[in-house]
C-alpha cells in the first residue's frame, strides 16, 4: 500500500533539509509521542546505515520495526527502509527548492505485507484509504507548519 503527498514550506530548502535530516530531533519527537526509539548503529556521523529499533502501539497492539537510513542525497532526498516480522516499509522524503524562501517537501511511503495476517491488515487499510490518506496529508502538513515555525523563530520573526 502506497501513500504520497507534498507540502510547500515557507522556508529555504537548506533550512528545510537541516530540519528533516536532524535525526536527534526526530528521536526526541517520537519519544514525546510515546514511541520508544533505540539507536542500533554506532556511526559517528549521519549517513546510510544508521538504524533504529522503533516500538509503538498500532490498532491496540504493540509493534516493533527496525528502521534504517538506506540512502541520503544531501539537500535532496532521504530514503528509509523498515522491516518487521510481518511487513516491509519504504519511506522517501524529497526536498525541492521552488524559490529562495519556498520549498516543496514530497513524502512517499509504502508498506508491503510479508505474512497472511499483515495482508489482511493492509487490505483493511486499503478499504479505509480515503481516511488514511487524509490523516497522512494532515501529518505532513503539520510537519510543514512545524518547519515554518522553526524558520520564523530562527530568523527572529
């Protein structure tokens, strides 16, 4: 199952990239939302191979996924891959400068079931695709708004 959306952000592409590639910030944000995050790699710098064990509740059940940074194209794209016992996931974040103070963020995520139970779950999600897409778009719009707020605070306005 694939979901995608894009949001325009009133901030320079470099600033947007810096926020999206701040992995410590992502870890803290996840923790504030009740998601347990444990770093798995010992890499001294951000780059492909970074990995996290992520534990969270979904549909009332505890879930666990190994997430890793699969590829990074500085200033342009972050690609993550996730693996659990029942699904594989792929997430891509693209940053495109539209104007000096306007940037487009495109987000594409895909979940592929690996077990019969996961196929049933994904099929039920497909039936609710419209609602799921709206929630996805709202989440990305919220991220864009947060980046804009950070930009305004950064430049002092």
